[in-house]
């Protein structure tokens, strides 16, 4: 992801962004390709370990099951209710905690600061940019592909599905912390947000997935951001913003 974002993107951007008429499209396309590659790698790992990639095998190996009671180990549908407070914690962290944490991080390592033109909120504040997205259904489609592989088939499939169930053998009870750390550091394609990625990845994604032995807990919570931005971009494409 870092190679695609920082080395390949500058080379391809002039050939993709300018014809598209929208800044940053090349980066979105490349990062989407990276997420799809994560999905392919995840399937390859499962096939290597289990000998096949049937849904029943993937489901068992990646904890894609109903949440389990930590005490009895039995699946309980009522445990899905935990998704409500967990999902509410994501925006709470995003607005109240991670921005401050990331600012401190960037103040210590200023060379990791977000470059000009990378902040999505800056684009949204531009009436010219918003006008370019009106009727751009291809952009909405691109985002939907990015979203599916970002918060399900890519990052969560790999980090909480493939890696987390195996990390206890190395890190013991702190496997969820190690998983969150790995998840945060992986975001070298946006290094200004690494501390926030570590915190959210550990507390809101890895810990619930481990505690309830269900990767769905992390997938659903993580996907909240995709739903939010999906509606935002849909509004822009429809010309409602």
C-alpha cells in the first residue's frame, strides 16, 4: 500500500487524474488495487493452511460466525447488541481522541504530516470539486469497490480474519494489542494517522473480534465509516450537497 501510494501514484496520476478531471483518482484506484491484493493473499494463505478455499473452510478459519459467549464458547445472537456501543465509539474516537493523538505524533515527526491535497475534507469544502462529482456515478462505483475491500474483504479479512486467530500463539493474551499495532503501522500510505490506527485497530476492531471469537464484530464496526462516506458521496453524485 505504501509503494502504491507514494511511488506508483506520482507516476500514474498525470495519466489518470487529468483525464478524469478529479484530483486523487489515481491514488484511490491504486489503493483499491492494493486492498484487492490483500484479499487474494488472504485466500492464498487459507488455501495453503487448509488445502481449499470453500466457504465452510473460510468461515471457520476466519471466525466468520455468530459471536460466542466468552464464558461458554457458545454462539449467542444477543451478543450482536454489542455492535451498538462499539459502533458509537468509532465516531467518538474519531472526533475526540485520534485527532489529538495524531497531531502529537506529527508534531514529533513533522515529516510524516499529511501533504497538501490529501485531505478529503478540503475537497468537500470546494464548490468546484463538488460540482465535478455531480453525476459521476463511476466515482460512486469506484468508492463502493474500495469500501467492500477496505472494511471487509481486504483489511478485516487479512488482519482480523487471517492473522488475529493465529497471533495468540506468539503474543499470548496481548495478541489483540499486537494486531492493532500491526494494523496501524501498515497504514504507511497515510502515516499521519498511524497512532489513531493503532488505537482504534486494537480497541475497537481486534479486541471485540478476539473477545467474541467473531471477525464480524470488527467488520461491522469498521464498515460504519464506509456507510457514512457512501451516503456522503451518493449525495454529491446526486447533486444534493
